[in-house]
């Protein structure tokens, strides 16, 4: 690791990374691959190796599921107040170690450290939210049925499996496992092979504060081996996958064969519809902030900017000026405003889409390309703006980098048509001072989420999910999410019997 990054490390992070070797964590203890197969993980900001994680095979994943299943009866039968107390202790412990976990996340995922701290706090807030919500759930609900005594009884499913991506490793773990654990399920987490370290730290911390062995388990390895084994295990009771539509289809097919309910949160190609009555400077700054946040590696980001033609030139000018001045640097450098992409493969992908977009006729408003950061040889790219027809490949396909595609519209009807001209359906935003029009357009756009005069907004209590190519099976962050992790039994007695 470079001396600049090293100088920012907390002693606890240095001690954690000094292990160099990171087994999975199952049943309250380290769980090594018997084959000895490992996958290396790197700091995307410097290219330095952080360590090796174990690559578990199908037999080992199956054993992890069995261990989680064995832990389920005791965990699910704990009095609710005791289970809640344990989970709240975990939330407190994570909050107390926020700085440590944030540095681990920043190094492993290439995330600006301040943003990583926000992700850790989001985990804490999410866990507390679902614990509180679960305390309000009536497990027995009387049903008014003529001639019968009847009720519904809710209880946890059992082992719930989660496959998480590399862009928001710790935050998404919070979104996924919090409702499952609060409802009384046990969990098996499969983090991305590029970003497994914060999940492993969490598992060790859970053990330390008294989460019973087998309740929270982390299996590491490649998606094609460990991830495939987890999603195909017939003993899991629910599956949640966050990632690409291509892999999501395979997960859904596998779960379908086993009749395991599956929740998919997939990619996006969000639109920002910008009307001519906005404050141009303010709106431009907010969308520049959105496209550069975590280097554009955000599935719900606004990557298609639809701008009313009256203000198009002014809006482009402000955006170009702002993007040229974004400070690119290592995630642990406090001066950095945008870090690297997660790995060399993703860097090549982003740069490749710039080339493909220009080859199909896109106008380059801001060149983009590789970025140089003094003292580092990481995976850095510059922000880029392309413009032209929405039929362009760079306007149709998810790039997952700091790249936006711009085009003009004349009127509201055309803007809605353009926004809905996509196979995806995750999140869009509308920008206007006319709140009546804003509500009308927000409801007309085909997506799971529409935001007004903001983008990437996730308050607890509001469902967040995708439609079409962006996902299926329910969302996150709301009461509906918690209820997904209970199964219902109907109990009926004919009166007089």
C-alpha cells in the first residue's frame, strides 16, 4: 500500500488487514476452503493487494446452509425482546466502529471514505428501523369469517440467502439481512469476491457482541462457484440477489426449479427529466454530484439526462464546467471527491462504452478517459458526457461509471416518452418548479421509483424496488420488506366443532 494511503489507516484497520488471509465465517468461527482455493482482493485506488479470501465450493456452501438451518429454531423461538436486544447491540457496535468499517470499505470498494461512513451509518439506521418495525408486527391476526373461527399466523421462514454486489457492500447487507434477522430468520451472506472484507468484519463483530453462532454466516468466493452453489441450494427458504440482469436471470431460473421465492434488485438506466423552469446551476450541481457519487457505480443513478431544449446549452455548459473540476483521488485522501472504479475490468468496461458510443455517432461533450492520480496506479477514470440519439448503445445499456448521456426534448409528452424508452425500470427523477407537473410526470414514468427535484433518495419507510429488467419480487426499506420475511399459516375452525 502506498505511503499516502498507509498514513491514513487506523491502527484497528492495519491490524485487520495484517491477517492477509480471510476465511469465510460460518457457525461462529472461521470456515476455510478445504481445497485451499482463494481469490485475491485489491485496493482499487492503488492496485495494492489487500489479502486473499477463500473460494468455497458447493459442498462447503451446503454445509454453511445446514449450519444456518440448525441455528434457526433457537433464534426464531427467542422471545422477541431478547432477539431485538441482540440486534440493537449489533447496531450499536457497528456505529461505535463506524470509522474502522468505513476505512475497510473504502479500501476494498474504492469508495470515498466519507461516503463509506455514510454507508455504515445507513446500515445502523436500517437495522434499528427494522427491529423497531418488527416489534409492531402482530403475529396472529383474527379473520372475520362467517361460521368459523379463523386467524393468520406469521412466522419466519428459516434460512434466507443473500448475494450482494461490489458497489455498496456494507449498506446493502444492512438493507438485506436486517428485516430477515428482525423477523427471526437466519442468514447466509455471499459478498462479491472483490469486496468481501466488510462482511467478514461484520460477522466477527456479531460473534463478539453475542449474536448466536450460525445466525449470521458469510460464505466467500467467486460468483460462478460460491454464488451459484448458494442460489441452487434447495434448503434455503428465501433468496435475495442484487446485481446484473444477466446473472439475476440465472439466479431466478435456479430458484424457480427449487420453488424458492426470490427477490431481484437489478440494473438501471435512470432518466433525469429537466424542465426549463429549474434553477440551472443548482440542478446541474446536484446531477453532477449524482453521476460522480461512487464514480457512477450506482444502479439507480440518473445516466440519461433529458433536458428541455430552451436551456440545453446553458445546462451543458454548467455541467461541463463542474465536471472538469471534480477532484479525482484515492478514497482515503480527504481532498478526493471521486475515487476509482472497483477493478481493471470495470475500468475497461467504462472506457469501452465511451468508444462504442462515439462509434455509433454520439457527440462527446466532455471527453472522459483514463485519469492519472499522483502516487497511485489505480483504476481511475474521468467523468464523461455524451449526447445524441437515445438509440445509441451508451444511452441504452448500463455503463456503471461516471458517464451521462444527454439529449433534448421539446415538451412534457416527449420527455415522458423518452424516459420510458428503456428496457429498465428502476429509478427516474423529474426537475421542475411546477410541483403539479412534477407529480404528473413522476407518476407517468415507468419505474419502481420516481424522485422530484432530487435523485438517489432512500428514506426508511418508502418501498424501493424495480420493474421490468430492473428487478422483481418486492423491494427494500419498508414494512412490505419486513413482511416478506414472514410466512403465513391460516388457521380455521368451523364453529360448533
